[in-house]
C-alpha cells in the first residue's frame, strides 16, 4: 500500500499559528484545526500512527519537518538536500526518504525524529519511494531517462539495483505505490495518463499491464495514485476528468470512480478502504471523503482563506494522508503567498452531526428555564440518543455537568435548569458521536439577573464640628457568600482622593463600623462588591463639616460685662484691631461683618469678604472717628461657596462686642 508523496512548491517559512477550517456544501463538515507550517516547499507527507507523528519533506530547505497530531513541530531532520518521497516501514519504526540531490536513501528513526542511516544510490537521484518484497523501491531520472531502482537492505551490506524498468516506460521518474509483490508506477504531469504495473515478487521488476490513457478517459496531468489495501485496484487523481478514477491492476481497465470536482490532485486510501480525494479548488470543497465503493462523498471540507486572494487556500498536490486508525485525515494546503498549513480533519469517516442550543437571552436568578435544541444529520440516529448538558458560571467556572437529555425522533431535545448564579451563564450541549456519526457541540449564553443587595449607611446630611471623630455604621442585607463591606471617605476638594477607611466582614447583625476624623465636607460610601448571586451595591452619604474659626479684638483699655455680654472698651482715639484665624484652604476668604445696636435691635453696618494669609490669618484695623457710647459687635465667618470654596459647611464665628469712650 502506498504512502503519501507531495511535489515541491515554494513556501514562506512562518511561525506557527492556529487557523480554522470551514465546512461548505451539503454533507460537508467543519474540520477541527490547522497550523501554519515552517516550510519553503513540500515534497511528501506520511503519518506514523505508533508515535502519532506526521513527517513532511521540504526539498528546497533540505529537511523533513516532524509534527505531532496537533500540528506542533516536535523535530526537524536536516542535511537532506532535495528530499522528496517518504515511505513508512510496516513496523512504523522508520521513515525512508528519497534524497535526490544527495543521491541517497535516508532512514529516519520515527521515535527520535533523527537520521539513523544513509545509503548511496550511485548516480541515481531518487524522487519517489515505495516498500514491497523486502526492498526499498525508488524512481529516478528525467529527460527521457525515467527509471526504477531498488535497494535490498536485508543482508549485511545493502544491494543496489538500477535500471529495473527495462522497457524504459517513463520520460521522468514516476510516482510509485505498492502492494505485496506488486509495484505500480504513473507518469507525473503527463497527458494522457500513463500507468504501469510491475511484478516484483522475484526481487526484480517485471512489467505487466501497461496503459496509455487507461479506460480511454482522455485524462491527463496525473498528480497522484494509490493502491487499494486489497491490492486489486489503483485510484488516480489527474487534472481531468473531474473524478478520481479506479483501475484494475490485473489489466488497468476501468473499475469505478469517486466523483469530486474540478482538477483532482490527490488521493489516499485508509486501511479499511475508505477514500480521501483532493481537488485544486479555490471556490469549492478541497477534500472529499468516500466510503469504499460509494461514488458520492460522505463528507467534504473547504479550506479558509489565509492569504490575500479572493479564493480560499488550496490543497497541495498529493497532499492527503490518513492516520492509520482513521481517526484523522491530514491535509497540506497552500495560500496565494505560498504559505503552507497542515490541516487536521477529525473523524472524517463519520457522518457529520449538527447540534443547536437555545435558551432565553435573559432570565432571573433561581428561576427555572429550559435549554432546547436539535440534533440532526443526513443519517438517522439510533433511538435513545442522548446529549449531555454542562453549565458554566461564576460558581462553576470550569463547568458543571448537569445531566443528559434524550433526543426525540424529530431530533429535538430539552433540558430544564434553575441557574443558581447570576451573570453570564453558558450552557454547553455535547453529542459524543457514535460508530456512524461524528460528535458535535453547541453553546448558548444566558444573562441571568442577580438579586439586588441592600446596603445602608447612617449620618446622611449631618453637620459636624471641625476635626470631629465620627463613627459610621454600614449595614449589609442578605447576600450569598460575600459578607464583606468597605467604607470609603472622599473629602471635598481635588487635593484629597477617595480613600478606603475600613474593609471587613460584617458582624452577626450585618454591620460594619468605622470612625472618620472630619476636617471637610465628605462623601462617605459603603461598598459591597457583589457575589455570584447578588449585585454589587454602593450607598453614598454626604456629611458636612464646619471650619475652625476664632477672632479677637486688641487695643482695648479694659473689658467688662454689660448688656449680658463681655464688651471691650476703647478710647475714641484708639483704633481697634480685629484678628481672625480660620482653617486654611487655597483661595479662601472670610466674611467680615460689623453690626451696630440701635432702635432696640442689631443692624449690619458693614460686610466684606477678606482674604487670609497662607496660615489662615488676617487682621483688620478699624480706622475711624467712632461715636462714644454706641454699642458695636464684629465677627468672622465662613460662608459656603461665597468664601471662595465649597469644601466646608457654613460656619459663623462668635460675636465680639465693643464700644468707645472718651
């Protein structure tokens, strides 16, 4: 049975990056993933199932790049100039590589991804390679000298045999594949298609059936061929006709076809006979999967566009390779910038399933809702098919398995749930798949409203004296698990930021207290950050704080109690000095006010706003010729906003009484 080969093509070396694959058309499927390949060209691809590795040759860079099944590079084998054809041994221990520019066959250890041994092919530059009859068979030559050689490695020393196609069938080195005792060769890129079958059971190649345009299809530009596991047929991929043709090895007569679309360029056959066929298709599916003997595809895959053209990436010629267990199909694609990707197609032989999931867009917390959806496929599901439901929310960020729902005969299902947590709640519905159906997953997110939390705070709108220590009590109502409150103080004025005063767990009554020393008006906030079931809540109160203000009169010759107050007495010839001290703030002024008593009441005779120095002080000389025996009083006050700022509450200073005598 053949192993995959790819022709050379120039590609830019790029860093690895995930690239998605796209499904298209009836019966199509979305492939799982893809990664960019750090290649300058591609020559061949083989899959080692024992170590779950993929080997890809790069003739231009002279290397074989080794990835795991996820496409991550796990090794690189260098010093292989012109390496092209690759073939995996039956025990999966060795990959044989045709290294044309070194005239050598090289053995690569699959376990270590390193070169194990190298054998010379003389003057022959090998291009393609196949294994059968205990020998390594390879093709070589060009310009009318295409031929076949063999390398017998069974003895102590290798035995090289060239020129085994005595009929000189091929112009250039042919593409090779094999089954036990049989070697099949095809002329690459030639029109019409030329095929030949060789009996190699004796150890030498004896040409048997030969066909120039087999089946009289008019097909040309052969790109790939593969021998069926039973050794009865060979399947070809050529630019035309637009299907992968099947021919009997016994006489190369037509024996069926696998219908694809324009420009077939790849074919590979799984161990059970299922067929992967590829086409060069910018605007149509690129990979087509068939059950053995069924001419219409079971699944089709269309590559995304990772380049700059209007069409999608295309399949590289001979760019398909099955995993031996058929769990995956690997494909090499290329974009219009010659950047290559390895596509990993999961469960390619199973019928794709389509799963949907629906639920309300919004829902209240702790109230029942129903997740509904459908599971559909082109083939029927067995009775009792189930889907599993998982809920992911803030209480179960890793997801919580809820249970299963049985799919009805019409493909519908429903699952009731009562979401305990608020916020974004995502339901993931999964179908595991069965022997005939691929798995599928669908998700739907619901915005679940949280319950409202209650936070209260005392002392709102109260007025306090300057430098007062005030105790604030915040109360937290019912919550789920979070019983923590924060008390913050934000003094008026841009120079003092909001600051955390206290954070802690409320007591058994739901209370948290904190003491704040007030020197300005302030906004006091109690904050609850919320939990999975209750909303975050902040309650903000405003408290007001007076300034500190004092005043005095100087220059009096005596003080005495009169008219129920303490009066300062000044000689008429002495000018009193009024001194003020007030809590300082940039640009602050104080209200200077004088009143005179007459007609049985106090009357304002002068009001003025005067500035304070940087220490919050000021002195005013009362320079006048006042009357004697008249009662006066004077005070300094802070008036909110009128005194130049609003960081404190209006504060009236105490009156200072005085009179004049001769």
